């Protein structure tokens, strides 16, 4: 690095709490939901004779449990790359050396790219697992005999939630693809993969 050059530090995470959000998703929500899916399998097997599609429900619950466990594993790998410059400063007594900063900046850019890649895989698996779990609950509510109106309402509620989850996956998958603008707007309005951020009532300061 020549005199006057500045190291290219990675941009701050967007949003600032992205590290904490990813950690709560893979470290708290996914393990609990994986246990819930396994418990549903255990409850479903003894009462399979009363259901119309017990095998389909078991397959969906099994799929969701496996995907939630994969979310936990991917999140554990991603946590190793969730490092800020302030944390790195504590490890190197010569951090103020421009040569050291150039190396650390390159390492942090690599860490951020690795973290983002793992989190994308984590989030996709989490959404598919939620979709499978919701579809499994919907299928498990279908009885072998007659069905009452309130049971139909419960099935429809789970079906609508599964549809929203599917639309969220579609919204993320349509990014950067050549699709009709109307289709993209409808999908994003129905279930945005990222919530819209309201504009502040003031202009940001100049850089």
C-alpha cells in the first residue's frame, strides 16, 4: 500500500442489527421450531388413523425439522465471520500501522462476504422450513371423515400463511431477474422479503 492510500473497510451491516437478527434466527428460533416439528411427528404417529393424509404430514414435518437443524448449523458457521473492526482492533497492538490495516480490511471484506453468503443460505432454508411446517399443519388438520366449518377455517388460515411464506421466497428469488414489473410489484406488496423502511422526515447529512 502506497503512502496516502486508505484501506477499504467493509460497509456497515444493513440494518445495523443484522448480526443480532441472524443470530436470533439461527440460534433461538430455529432450534425451538426444530424441536416443535419433531414433537409433532411423535404426536402424529399414534393418531395417524384419524387423518386423511398422515404420510404427507409426516414428510412435511420431517422436512421442516431437517431444514431447521441446517439453519442452526449454518448460523454457527456464520457467527465466526460476524466480526467488526472494533473487535479486530483489540487483537492487534499494531492496528494503527497502515500495512496492518490494509491486511485487516481485506480480511474483514472476506469475512463480510462469507457471512452474507451463509446468512442467505440460512434465511432461504428457514423460510422453506416454515413453509413445510405450515403446510404440514394444514395437511394434519384434514380428518379422514367429515369436516366441520371451523376446521375448514383453520385449514384456510394455515394455507394463507403458507402462501405468504411462498410469496416471500418468490420476492427474494425475483431480485435481479427479468420478470414483468407488475408481477414483481404484486409479489413484493403481498409478502416483501425485506420490510419497507420509511423515509425519515429529514435529509441525511452530506458525506
